[in-house]
C-alpha cells in the first residue's frame, strides 16, 4: 500500500504550448555538447583535445576533486571544440556526431549479485555516477557516502512538463534494473513518488523493491525536494540521493545492455513552439528544432519555464533535460502596465487583472517581468506557493546576509533552486530568489567543506 500525501499550496502555471502525446520526428543531431556548467560545484579536468575520436560513453572530462567521476560523450564522433571562458574556465566540449553510432561496450551486469562497493565501481566505470545527485545542495553525490535513502520522482508537475509515462513507454525493465542497482547503495530504501491519478494505469507501479508514495496537488508537488520534505526531512549531517526518472532509465539500459545510450524523447513546448515530441539525444543542438519555432524574437530555454536555462538558438540541451520551452521575448514597454484593469491576456496570481475570471484559459506568456527590482517586501506570498515546512522569507534574508547559522536553522539543507522557483515567479519585489538560494548553497559548500 502506497502512502498518499495531499498538498494544497503551490501553483499550476497556465501557460500555452503543451506538447500532444505523439512523436513528430527524429531530430538529426550534427553536434552535441556536454557542459560542466550543468553540474553545481564541479571543477572539471579535460581528458580529450580537439580532433580526438570518441565513442558514445567515452569520458570527456572528470571531476578534478574526484577523478573517478567521469562525464561521457552521449554520441560517437570527433571532438569539434573545447569552449573556454574567463580564466580558461571549461564551458563545454562539443562533438561532431558520426552518421553511424559507435558505442563503448561494457559487460551487462545483474545488480542483485553485487555489493555496494562493486555496484559503485560499475556505475563509475560506465560514466553513470553524474546521474546521481546529493541533497543537501543538489551536487553530484560522493561515491564514498552511504545515503540515508534514495528518492525518485516519477511525476513532473512543472509547466508544460513532458508526460512521464509517454516518455518512458516500454522502458520499465530498464527502470527495474536501475532500482535494483540503487538498492545496493543504501540501507534506507528507494522511495518512488507518483501521481495518484496515474498510479494504477502506469506500468511503473509494478516495480519491485521500492517504497511507493503518491502526491496530489499543484506544482511543485512533483519536485523531489518537496517530496523529501514530506517523507523524510533532511537534518544536519544527513545525506540523501536523488535520480531523475529519465536518468534512471538511461542507467538501467547501460547496466542491462552494456551501452551508454543517451537518446531520449524531448518535448518542444511553449507559446512560440509548434508543440510536439521529437527523438533527440542528451546535449543536442537546439538548431535542430528550428522548424518547430513560431516567430523570430524567441527565447530558447533548456528545461521548463521556471527553472530552465536560457541557452539561445545555437545552444544545447542540458545534461538532465528532456524539455525545451520556446517563449516570445518580452522586450517591450507597456504604458500604465499593472494599472490597466481589463487585461484578459495577462495572468496574475493576486487577481490584479480580471483574467482571474477565466479559470481554464491558457496564456501566451512572454519573458517580460512587468517591472523592476524593488524593496524586499515581507509577505505571505512565498508561503502560498511553497508546500514545505520552512520559513522562506527568513531563509532568503539569511542567505543574503550570509548568516550560516540562521541558514542551517531555517532550512538550507532542504532546498535547492528548483524548489523556490515559484517563489521567484510570485515575488512582488522581482528578486532573483533562485540566485539567492544558489549563492547561499555556494557559501555553505565553501564554509562547510
């Protein structure tokens, strides 16, 4: 019997451009990129140079602090460029993709026959370890740790999020192999959270060895951080691990078939998109979806509209992403702005506009923030959209002040940037709440190392 948890706080953003559950086409990828900037607190050490031939699954760079953690190429080809920024910081490694894929081969394994050390070694050897994240802080897990538990969210409530069952159709066997592998790494069990409306019909409810939970409520009910907060809150000194559901399937396929196959269904969504699913690959170039773009002045976001990264039309899909959101740029000035009451084309969570009367309407939202930064207003607006047992206003202020003791007491171990994304959307002061939390986490990593 699964545990059912109902959440009332949160917000489902009514944005237009949800992808229908049908595959439009396979996207031919000419160039892919793996970006160290997709991994928090990573100091990369490059293993390849321009012109090197690589196979799918060949290491491109490693973590300088933990060289056993490697980051692999999702496709075979030739290293086209090594992109560096200020002070020669490694920003990306791009690979020109072969027409016919060549895979680095590994032995298939049965996780149930391995102990923790052997399972850890197998995941490290295959380049699968970066798929496992650690809470607190949302960084790549330390292979030397033993987590209290491992958490997986099999539901995605983010705006225009891909349908989990559709994306993973026919991959239940891979999920089971990956779950068996994760069970080797912890004594606290693998917690699996699902949507109660899809639990009975989803093939994932047949997975063995997991502890099921169902979460009912608006976004961010699908965020693994919110789920951890309601199932087993993180205290100081405790560590839990998380794996997103798409990465879990990749892990299981590599363990079962011995190849690092990073192909995935990618949802192309948003008001400026021709919404659809395409067959793509981890790190694909977004130029390949140009035919799915409506309009000229468009922002390309790798991920969802709340937590994704603005990568531009020549950018690349993020390491953990299987969604692209296309938004019209909001680079315009609107006279009188919020003072216009009859604004049925604008959405507001505070009933500032009369659009609140249109409950089921979807809005062609753009990137205009409708104002600039102003004084930090103390209100309950954050608590209305954050279903976690923390005091968000005071946590944000503690992060701004750099007060580590208060940050610990107020819940910095419980949250990462994605958990407070709705707070940023709802913030009347236009603060960059996610950056405030990110800076607070960076301070904790520096001072608590």
